[in-house]
C-alpha cells in the first residue's frame, strides 16, 4: 500500500485550517447579530397623581422612567419589568420581589435604538419590615434573557419630585 505524500497532507491541513477559520468568522457574526439590551433608570420621583381609588393624603406612587437601550443589530421585545429589593450585602441571597408589570403586548425595542417606558409603583419602601440596601430593575426579554439595571442605592433618602 502506498503512503500519502507530504503535498497531500499539507493540502488536507490547509483545508482544515480554512474550515476552522470560516467557522470562527460565522460564529462571531452570529454573536454580533443578537440584541444587546441595557436598562437605564433616567428619572424617578413621587408621582403628583394619586392612585386609582386613593384619597387625598394617602400613599402616592413612585414614578420611574426606564430607558431600554438596544445596541445590537436585532430588534427585541420586553415582556415584563420587575422591581426587586436586595436586603443583604451578600450577592448570593435571593432578592425580594417588590412589584412587577407584565405587558399585554411586548414593548418593542428596535435595533440600534431605545425606548422610554414609564412605570408607576407603590411608594412603600419596606420589605417585610426591612429597608432594602438597594433596588434594581429586572427586564425579561422576548428571547428569555433577563437584563438588570444598575443599583439604586439611595433608597433610604426621600425620592425627588418629578
């Protein structure tokens, strides 16, 4: 039986290198195409409007302006926004769910653009009798991923009026 010569081996190795490089480029293009969403809290404060059914002097709502920014080349949607309270410094402890809003239809976040979403949440700052160390918004995207805002650490301070 004849042994393959070195030229045939070099061609096979070069073909394998070209195939691996092509796989790397297509994987990078696939990763680049997915949505890259960030959540930024732009404004918050006590809402001047009373909640439905509330009387004068009762607890008002906190109003938050969330900007969902998509830096990816694929549009996506936001299905749910939640406000969670972190009671401990230990990041492994599960945060306490405070309030969430599920949208009837997903809020569309276009590619290379952003959308502003207003939310009214109760003014209550105590969770189980404890003041949280910080608050954070969590947004569930249409593809199942969850993105989080930066920490809102000045929870103990009174919120500014809008």
